[in-house]
């Protein structure tokens, strides 16, 4: 299925597919806040947007993947992986030294990032309890702590 992606392209924050982004981050306030200072990319299958991600430069040397989401009908087809690999390349080309991401402490997302070379470097205790008004559950378990992962790029 992922072989049929016509393209991955950068779009403006105002064009961001909020329905997709809210699947990965249920706080519209948080999403709107980080979209303002970020780059947004979409994956299209023919003319349909099937995936989106948001990357925020947080310093000259570090960018953070704030959000990545794939339409549920197209999950586990390689679209998310293609988006992530595109962002990794774009981050390297921007001369950043590393790409960071925060995720829950369990679930398929953790393995998704680790397969692409991300390594855990810290834990933010109670992140999801403090930063979200409503509890977030995955597989019937409430998310509480956030794992911070990073992918460091080799110097040229």
C-alpha cells in the first residue's frame, strides 16, 4: 500500500489536517500551539491525505517530532514509516544534529520509533496527567509518563 503514495509534501500550518493530527494528540489547544512554530508534512495516496506529521525546530541543532498520524484505514501499511523517514532526511538536511520525540511508555509507537534508531534518553513523570485535561488511554491503560527518545545524526 505505501508504494502507492504519490508524494509527501510540506504544507502550511493553516492547511494541516486537524482530524488526523488530533488522532495522535487529542488536545486541539496543544496542536494549534505547536503548529505555529513548526513544519507540517502530509502523505497523499493519489489525491487523498492519508498521513500527517509536524516537526518543530527547538534549537539550531535539535528538531522535535511533535505529531505523526496515519488514517486508521491505512495504518500498518508503511505510510507512517515513510513519513518518519522523510522527516529524518529533512531534519538532517536542515543541519540539525538530532531529532527528538516524546511518546507513551508502552505500545506500538515505542517500537515504531525504536525500529528507526531512536533511543530513550529520559522520562517525564506525569506528563500526560499534567498536560492534558482528559485522561488518555491506550489498550485500556492510562498514559501517565512520557518517554523522550532521540535519534542522533553522525557528523559529516
